[in-house]
C-alpha cells in the first residue's frame, strides 16, 4: 500500500531553503503519482520551463512558446502532512474490520502518526 496518493497534502522536506530559491517547506496537493519512477507531481512545487514548438491549430490560433509546468519530485523528498497539526508526519497502517452490505472485510487503512517535531 502506497504511503502517498493522489490528492494528499504533502510538504517538501529536502532541497534548498525557500530563502535561497528552493522549495523546502512548501506544502501542496499531489496532482499525480508516477509509480514506476518513484516520483510525484506536487501543485506549486518544482516549477520548470518547457519550450514547445510554435504551430497552428485548424482554427488558425497559434500554439507553443514558453510555459511553466510542475516537474516531478522524488517521493522520498516529500512527507505527508498531518491534517490536525499541519506538520509533516510519518504514515502508519492499521487493519480494520469493515461491514459493507452485510459482508465483513478486513481493510488496511492509512493514518497519520503523531508528529512530535518538524521533519
């Protein structure tokens, strides 16, 4: 079971500090998880400029130019944010019994462990 999923609120825990132009300490929502590369795309973090070739659509509008997009960041460089304390925390799993339509199932559930100090 993955620790970080699409839609989670995460915080960048490594890299350059924000005062020096980096992203450490920034929080954002996970837009996409790239499982094969162990990377995530986080909203508002790790911007990169992408140059696309200028072309035309069938309607005649111009496309292309320079655009900024969020680049992937390694999954080990982000930590899940505890919804109560708004601080980065580790993720735990617990096994629970769930009853759905009269059928009992055993399910693994993620939960945020207590965050004592900043990671």
